[in-house]
C-alpha cells in the first residue's frame, strides 16, 4: 500500500525487526512530488535513476555464519514509487539473522522485494568485504562553484536566482558541495553535492550557486529536490541538454543519489569525500 509522508515510520520510535520483514518497506508515490511541479508521468522532461549505496548489509549463510557486504541499489525514475529511507534501513536489518543458501539467493530475495515496492524492476549489485573492485573516493567533475562570493540574508527556495545568457552557448559541467535540504517528515538536514551538466545558454554561476543554497531550509525528499532542480533549470535557462545529479551523505548506513537527464549520459559511479 502506498503511503503519504505522514504515514511513514520517519520520526517515530520503532523496534528493529529481528526476522525477515518485507512488510516494513514503505512506498511513497512519485506522483505526489511531481504534481507540485506540474509534471505528469506520460510527459516527464527527464529520465534517470536513484542510486542508493548501503554500507551495512549483512545476512547469514546456510550454516548461520554472518556475511557482510556493500550494496548499490538502482531504482528507475519511471517507477511509480520511491522507497522511504527508514523503511529501507529496517528492511535490511530484518535480513541480518536470515539464512540464505547462497549470495545469489540473497540478491534475488532483495531484488524481488524492492522491485515490488518500487513498482518497477530495480538493479542490485553487491560487493563483499574482501572485494578489491569497490568504488573509491573521487570528486565530481567540472567547475566547482564553492569559492564564488555569495551574500545570503535568508534561505528561501527561489528559482529566480537562475539566469542564463542567451548570447553565449556553452557546454559545461559545474558542481557544488553546498547542498542542504530538510527531510519533509523529521525536519532533519540532508547534506549533499550536486552536479549540473548542460549545453545551451551560459548559466550564471553565482545565480546557480545561490539557487542551490536556497534549498537550505526546503523540506523535500532527495529525489524530489533533484527533480525540482532539473525542472527549474530547464524552464528558466532553456538548455538544449541537461543533467542534474546529486550525491547525498549517508544516514543510517544509506546514501541516496538521484540522477535526472534528458540526454544519453550515464550516471558517474562515484563516492565523494563525505560518503
């Protein structure tokens, strides 16, 4: 059953399940956030994925010995639902004492459960603790805007900061580590870095930075913040192509990294210094 934000376990005292409990997974309809932006499922201006990294995955093998891993979960932006983060944490904790005949069986169970809640097939990749091919620390490509001077009197989300020079058409990548938004249920801060890649009228860097910083007191889920950024930049700056990619810091062993684009670029496989 789909839930509104008031129906979630966020901000509530909850006992961690000690047995397999897929029923704790909580879907949030994407339609809720997209309606506020005037977006409809059949005519979205973007495509993309939500990339979750889970650093605290564990289960038991057939003899009861614990195994540990890191997981990357990729949820398509076309799925009807996003998955509420606390319910994801509770679900994975419910697997800590569950026995599986093989790692492949564990992967199949998790993939089936998360796909059912998202309403579309998700992708799952596991790295075991001794895997030497795990992603390392990197930085976002492009021009970092963080050293630009910025004067802030109040922090109210305002797309009017976004401006572009139609006389100059550029192809560029810019990024900032100054993203902060709020959980719409608990009001706790979410911290992240965001990349904007585009081709089109040159976007004013100071205005783009001010726009990202204006999210500082804005309550929304990670996925909805990125979709709002994409939609605002697309409407106000009129780029020919656009990608917006945010990598948030982890909470409870999970980070969420929404990627939205209207071109063919694939998301950067990255782990930033705060992740």
